[in-house]
C-alpha cells in the first residue's frame, strides 16, 4: 500500500492537513478499503510525519464517518453496511424536500452563483476525494444554518455519513459523475426560477440515483 498526494508539493500544507487529505483520498479511491486497520505509527513512518498529525487526521476522518474507532482494535476504515446506507437515504428522501421548501424562500443570487462556480469545478476535477469535497460544499449551499435549524443539523449528519459511499460508488461508475454534474446544473436552474416542485423532484431523483449506484457497486463487490 502506497500513500501519496500531489498536494504534498505545496509546502504551505500543515502536516495535519497533509495526512488528513492523503488518507481521505486513499479511502475514497479504494487504496485503503473498508476494514483496513490504521496503525498510527505505520502511517506516520510512511508519510514521514510524527504521530500527532496522524492522530489529529484520524480524529477528523472519524468525524466525517470515514474512520471508525474500535477500543480493542484501534482505528479502521469504515466498512459498508448496505442496510445502514439504505436507511440513510430513506431518511434523506423524506427530509430533503422539506429543506428545499425552506431554502427556496431564503437562498440568494450570490449563493446560486457560488453553486454555479462549484459546478464548474466539479466538472473539471479528476480526483474522487476532491469531487466528494466539492460535492459536499455544493449541497451545503442549499441548506439552512445548522445552529438555527434542527432539520439542517440532522441532514448534515446524514450527508456526512453517506459521503464515503457516494465517492466509492462513483469510482465504480464513472458515467454517473457526468450525470450527477448535470443534475447539479439543473438544480441551480430550478432554484433560480423559484421552481419548488421541480427542485424537489430533482433532489429526490438525485438521491435515488445515488443510492442505486451504491447498491449496484455493493452487488458487484466493488464496495
């Protein structure tokens, strides 16, 4: 197993960020598959850093749902539980339409312009890890402040828990990336037109298509 990150050439990265981004990309592109034990000393040696940034990075990735802490076995890459994923998406399909209705009343032209810029970046990136992060940023523009909305806080947790599976399923179906980017662009159009009905329909269709990709990847033992 070899871990690498082109961004390492950027000397402005702290050791903590370098380790976190390297591990995130390795998990999302399958270099570190589900169930892999993450031994701090081994990772530190391979990445030529001390144990401290590795420990901090693993804590961050655990918060994202990519890493699981086991009191007896240490850290490991989260494994796919298809029943859990289905439940996550069932909950999102039920709750996201409510968020669309609320956001439609408050979203600004500036936010939609930001979403447009992210769409352009999503279409250009070749890295699953980068795509996953940009995708998270994109969808965060279509939500309320978590501090002011319990619904937003719940959905943020569901989205974070699903992010790993989204990226891995896209790795198994490269065509889905282009389709997803097109759906993002259509969603922006509906918000600009204040078309709540079609925005909800697109959101639900987007979620169902992503779940179908995850299920197919699981059937093919890709995940």
